[in-house]
């Protein structure tokens, strides 16, 4: 397996620096005074409001983000950031025939890049010469991560045993996260004798969670909870609730104004979690917030940044509220890859693709869900948490159904899901089938773009048509006013 790495550093809200595995370097600027920046912020607000976004709006945002990040102007006597990255992207082309090879893009955010860090870079869309393009975070051969440069932990060695502590926090005074119990049970199903150990904590207080963490010392802490400005919400100890109820009743009997209902929850900040970890932080913290959280985006997102700056090697969080079914689907694909011995980045990519390629009447990449998961890493910390068994292949399909693999005749392609050979519709860029004859993976036959890489497709023997550049066929709804919630 070869991994070709590109690093885009946001030195501040206005400056970027690009470097890659070929030692190509470039510098660029982000113009925050023009229409491009203002339109990007507007699109971000619309997406965050939860409007009925389609692929058109999401792709439009992705194109704007790409224009912002990859400056076209050559500076300091070097090629532009745009030209440097696209040259590296093209150089990776011949290497992608080997399924084990990966290209990775590390987005590095310095502390002075506070505003650009808040943008949803997971929707980056790279255009091509045909008027089409692809979502970078949705391409199976590419891993897109966020890094912070403050800490450089020693690279961990994957072991033969993985301990997961899963906490489902649902205090009485907050809406129930209906997927919480389902995800908790699904995590329990991951447990395998001697390999994966899962310990569950149902509705713990902070003190109970701290005690459980000290006893288990897990490599992974998975928290299902509501989010606030700087943390997650957990249940208060019953003794504290009883004390405050008693004080309230005493105040009412004395004729004082009723202070109102006693709060039955408290916020556990990122600093509280870091204190809980002590000198033995987990290798991964998974923060899961679900639909119904008014502060989910700001809370979980800022908490993730604070944790990764506080010596946690990797943090997965949701930058938007996510519906229960999607949360469950992402967690299922993520932990399946972790158990297979994949890297954290590969596991996040698999989960994103599962959300972006789902069926059920939606066009692929037609929902913000695929860009909702965010992966924050410290430098050089993206590796497997569990040692891969000897002889196990890297490619997911080879793991799931190795017995169906066979030679592919000329002019045919092999389905990445079931390995069946198909001569159906295929992608002109990556050769992936548009619809498998046996399992109909990955997109419907009527689609005109590839669910594998986003490029246009055509039937064998037909001339490939140019895909028109994206335009908005209807004016997007104004965020905060007309947007349906």
C-alpha cells in the first residue's frame, strides 16, 4: 500500500500553504472581502439551517470552498496552490489502479485560522474539464482529514485487543436520542472474544463516567449525547437533584419566588473530559449528536477541536445534527472498518460514502449527511487501532466476499460491492460500474454521473456527453426565514 499525502495549511484566515509528497510547495491567499467569501458564508448558513438541500446546492457550496482554498494566483515565484494540487491529483491517477493505494489531503488549521476552520470543508468539490467533478471526501481512494499542529504524539502500534467505552447520555430534561440505544446495542455486537471489548454506560453522570473510564482505560470513547456551546450534556447525580428540590420547596414555603424546575443535567466541557483522561487519553473520541440539538453543531464541533488540542490523537464529530438512521449507518460502517484493521481515516471515508451513496429515492450525494462527519487528527496519528490479521487484503470488498473474485474480461468491470463482473454502464474516469448486474450497486441505471467518483458516465458504445456546469435551477431559500426546519 502506498499513501500519497497532500497538506494544505491554513496559517491564518487569509493565508494558506500547500505541500505534497513530491515536495511541491506553493502559497496562496483567501480573499474574504469579495463576493466569493460572502456567497460561501451564505451557502454555509443555508446548509446549517437544515433546508431541503439537493446535490445542486451542496455541489455549489463545494465549488465555492474549492475556489477559496486552492488559490489560482502564482505567488513568490512558484506555481499557484491550485496548479500544485491538481498536478499532484493527476500524478496519482496511474496509481489508483492498485486498490490499496491512497491519496490523502490533510487540512491543517493553525489557531489563528479560526474563521476558516468553521467552514464545512468536507464538501470540497473538485471540478473537471467536462463541467462535472467529484466530492473529494466521497472518493474511495482519498482520505480527507483535519489536523492541528500543536502536538506531535508518538505513533501508536496497533494491538490485538481493542477496548471501547460507549456512553449513552439521555437526561430527563432533554429530548431522547432515539438512535442512542440502537447504536449502543450495535457497538455491543462488535465485541468479539479476545479482540474487541465493548463496555456500555447507560445515562451516566460525569462522576460515573470518570470512574468507568479509569477502570476500563479504553482506546475508544464513544459518546452519544446532546451538545452545547462547549461540551456534552450528561445527567446530574440524583443526590444533587434531591438537594436542589428540597431547597426549592423550602423557598416556596417561606413565601419566596419559585425558582422554577430543577435542572436534571449538566454540561461536561472539553476541559472536564481532558481532566478525566489524565495522563492516559484514548486514541479516539467519537462524539455523536443527533437531530433535535439546537447547539449540536457549535457544541460538538468546538468540543472536538478542544479535545484534539488536548492530547487526544483523533476525534470524530458531527458538524451538523444528524438523523438517527444516518448516525447508526455511519457508526456501523466506521466500526466495521476499524475491526478489519483499517486506519481511522479509511473508516471515516467508508462511513461518508455509505451516507452519500444510499438509495431510497434520493440521488447520490444529494444530502448534507455525507459531509457531516468530521475527523480531527494530531499529526501522524492516523493509523489502525487494531492489528490486521496476516494475509488480510486491504480492499473492503475482498474482505467481505473473497470467494467471488475472478478475472475481469476485457471491456468489463468488477463491481466494488460484490465483485461480480458487469458490462453495464461504467464511469469514463475511474471505470466503476454505474449499476451492477447482480446487486445494482452503486447508483441507479438512470444516473448520469458516477457514484464512485462523480464523473459523467455513458453506456458502452455511446458517445460520452459533457455534463453541464452546475447551476441553481431555483433560488435557494433564505436561511433563518423561508428555510423549512
